[in-house]
C-alpha cells in the first residue's frame, strides 16, 4: 500500500505564481486552484496511492518561537488573491479524493513526519510531495519524495540524497544545523559550508558526537565549533522534526475516494472547461494540460 502526503502550501504557492493571470470571467482568481488541481491529478495518475492527504501549516509552534523569535520571519505574507482561494482549493482536494489537513499551532512538516512514522509502523510505503529540505531527512527504505524531471516522474531515494548532500538523509538536520537554512531564517556558522559540514558529520557519525569530540584534527574547524556551540544546538532543535503530533484522523480514514460529480461541479464553477470535459469521457484520466511550469 502507498500513502501520498502533499506539502499543501508549497504547491499552492507554486501554482499561484506559475499562472498569475488565471481567473474567471468575473475576475475571481483561480490560478492556485487550477494549478494544484492538475498537479494532484498528475500525482494520482503517476503514483496510484491508496491513501492521501494534503497538509497545510496551522501556525508556528510555540517551542520553536521560544528558541528564536524571528523563526521564518523572512517569509512573505500570503497574498490576498491566494488567501481567498484556499477554502475552495480544499473543497476541490476533497472532490479529488485527498483529505486536506491542518493542525492548529503546528507546522505541516511535523504533521507529515508524524503521519510518516505511523505509516511505516503499519508497513505502508510513503511518498512525500514537497521541496522542503527538512522533510528530505525522512527518506528511507519505505519513504521517497516525488518529483518530475523531463516530463517523467521519479522518486528521490536515499542514494539521491547521499549524492547531492554527501550525508545520509537522517543526517541532514545535523548538516543544516552547521550550514543554516536561509529559507527558514536559520543562520549557519560563518565559515562552514556544505562540503566541510558533510565531511565532519560523516567522520563522527552525528552532530552530537561531533560537538562532544575532543580530537578534531582541523584546529580552525574545531575552534568554529567550540565558539558556536550554542547557535548550533539551537539550530538543531529548530530543524529537528517532531513525529508525535496528535493527528486529527487515522491513516485508515484517509483512503482516496474521488467524487467525480463534485469535481465536475467545481470545474464548471471555476470555468475549467477542459478538465470538465475529461470527466465526461474518462473520469480517471489525468489532466492533459501542460504541467511543466509547475514541475519544471
């Protein structure tokens, strides 16, 4: 069995900016709704998952904000033209068969990590649809990440992470604690880049072992570690995914059940004529629209 978990706001934003001018004849913006719809239809056709959910951020956790008050402060506000589409977008997701999930006060990453842990315990394979570096740390024998390259989909695996990041997936938080992550406004240690961080994380096995080591032969690196220990530990606590979030629904209630009649109603409501036409002849046919601008 396969469980698809989609990073909702990542694809909503990507769809919104990929098709900025799309709207109904009355001027109602529909770009995010349309983009996410064709993306989800593509994923469902490619992966044929049994269970599925699209997870949205429910706020910033108090424990991370307590560690660093400017956490994600660099992220822009949701544009109003996107904000007004979110409720309709969630309705269309339900019609497509995927459950929209949002846990108040919790980030989507932690909810996805918790569902991933539960799925593995039930021997269910997980496919994550995301571009978030934090979630790449979940990749393992039963977890992969969905991507599209040259119009074909593939699943990012442990080998891909090791080739790109030079560490195992589970070591990514250790590496990022040293190098930082500008996307989440997490500062790295000045003078430590990806290759250097990967070298020493790999040699000592973990960030904890590296920070407590007394035999680091590179004196300059050892001094940087000693000088910035507090920053590094704070970074790690910020980056470490939580996998014990109380979940609103068990996996068994997330079985994918498309409602084609509701899809047709919503497609007509938003003037998605081509999508409505595909439902008349082949309800399960994936969108024939060009998805390159969303997946490229």
